[in-house]
């Protein structure tokens, strides 16, 4: 472990780390508020501009289209030009596009601005978790990164309340909601200007002096607050072997993900994101309409919406806590399996109470799985390609979220209600098994320890044998 990493690992959890969590978490909250508000905006703008079904579907996919490209590009660029610069610029793009969408006079403009807003949202969300992971000591990293994405639940809950209170009660309520989701981001941008760059990333770029200066400034803050710091162990400050080639150009970083050292990790991460996103959007994009076709209308009620969104909060934060108790692999696999059980229960529910209980359980476990996913992904990639790996995994997950509603639409006429849930639960089961049996364990391990032990070059066995024969 390098001296920079050792100094960061010995820091006690304090308001410095909680402030990073809050600043990053508020970004997730506004992202969740913006993306989920589209469900309330869509019926209004569809009627306003008399959109066809195809046009309505295109507008509905706008955020996901932008997210796909934003997540991938920002992940690659954050490994090249830095985490902080991407976090600031992405948030600004999202804010400007969201505000501008409130002034749209036709659906083409609204669609384009929603794509740009989704680009900014996706660009920001994939960088925050790696950024926080590179500051928080290993014994709390899983909890902090899991809690980080938990802020998104407050955004979903807020959008449900604002959707019913604003959009449905004012003629231009959809424009007001677009403004409401963007204005607080201006304050967050101002607050984020004080964020430091990640010392671990700077060190991976060979900018050791800058990295040490930032860590020294952090240590000075601790001393000014009267917080005693343990001495840095000299035994832990040895040089690390480079697991992956030092970060270079964007293309080189992308190719590194599929090098022999990282290919399995990348495949596991991509499949994990795909299966969770596929199942999540299969369930929550089709549950209301499928249940209505079954003669059950409870999913159209305000109470059901609030209950489902509210269940996300304990789902996220229970998983964040368990990240440090049973490990990220255990959290992701168990919450995915329990989410599948909740889905099967929902498929066999016939009363309002049964549907409500199963829906709450499904929301609890599926969102809790994301708390494990967001904590786990930054840990399994080396520092030099950490955001490239996280961004590409998140983008691949978007393929699952986009394809899920399409496949459900094809499967339902052929296999019915139970067929849809069987297909989606099977995807969850495969994803859970891949993570649990093929993923690496990261709990209570420093990022450098994971990198050194999991991705170190394989020993030259042939060379060792040859050398031993020469000496014998």
C-alpha cells in the first residue's frame, strides 16, 4: 500500500467523510427525482402535443438513452482527466438541460433536452461512488457507498409527492416540476466547488506531489478539529505492483477492462448490472398495467405509489449496513434472490393487501440490491480504470433496462402473467449465482490490497523451474 493510501486508511470516520457522503448523496437524490418525475410528465406532454404511441415511447426512453452514453463516456473520461472535473461538469449539464426542458414548446425539443439531462445524470452517478470509495477507509467503505445510492430513494419519494401535488393540480405543472428538480442543483454545484480531487487517482497518474498535498490538507483539518491521528505504519507503505497498465488514453483504458487480468471481473460486473437492471425495470415498468389487465387497479392509487417508493428507503439502507456484515457479494446475491421470491409472491397475489405487501417487499429487495451493486462495482476495478469499469458496467445495465419492457411485451401475450415473472426471476437467479460464485470478495479489504492480490501478474512458473534447475 502506498503512503497516500495508508494515510487515508488510518483516518477515523468523521464529518469530513459524512460531508462527502452528503454532497454526493444529494446528487443521487436529484437524479432520482428527475428520472422518476418523467412518469408524471409523460401523460401530460403526450396529451399536450398529441403524441402517437411511438412518439410517447421515444420520449419515455429519452432519459435512458442519455444515461447510457453519459455513464460510459464519463466513466472513461474520469480515469483520464479526473473525478472532480467530471462530477462538476456533469451536474452542470444536467441542471441546464432540466431547466431548459421546462420551456420546450414541442416534443422534439423536449425529447432532445431530456436526452441531454439524462446524459448529465448518467455521467454524474457513475463517478460519485468511485470518488467516495477512494476516500473512505475499508472498514466503512461498503456502508458509505451503499448509503450513497440510498439518497436516490428520497428523490423517488419526492417525485411521487410532487407529481400528485403539482403536475396534476396546475395547467403548467409539468413545467413547474422540471424547474423544481433543477434549481436546487445550482446550490449543490456551489457546494461541490470545494471538493478535492481523489488522491488515489492523482497517485495513479504519477502526480504524487498533488496527492500528498491533498492528504496533508485533510490531515490538517482533522488536527484543527482536535482529532488525534494514528501514526502511519511503515510496514503498510510498500510500493504496489501495478495490476493493470497505468492509466493512459481512453481507448487503452477500455481495452484494459478485457485484458486477461480483468476480463472475468469485467464480465461479472457487466452481468450483475444487466440482471439487476433487467429485473428491476421488468417489474416496475409493467406491474401496474399487467395487474390492471388482471382486474386489479390498486397500483394506480396514490397510496400504492407512496408505499412502493417509501419501501426503497429501508431497502437501500439495510443493504448498506449489511455490506459490512455479510459482504457485498452476499448482499447482492441474497437481495436479488429475495426480490425474485417477492416477485413470485406478487404474481400469485389476488387481494389488495397481498399486492401491497408483495409490492413493498419487491421494492425493498430490488432497490437494496442496487445498494450492494453500487458499493461493490468500484471496489473490483483497479484505480487506473476504476471509473471506466464502473461506467461501462452501468451502461451495460442500461441495455437491460431498455430491453426489459420490450421483452416483457413479447412474452406476456405468449406466456401470460406468470410467464413474465418466471422469465424475470430466472434472470435474477442467474445474476445472483454469477456474483456469488464468480465475484471476488472485497469486505474489509483496502482498494490496494484487492488490486495487488486479485490482479497481480501471474508468477512465471516456467521461469522459476528453469532457474531452479540451473542452480541445482
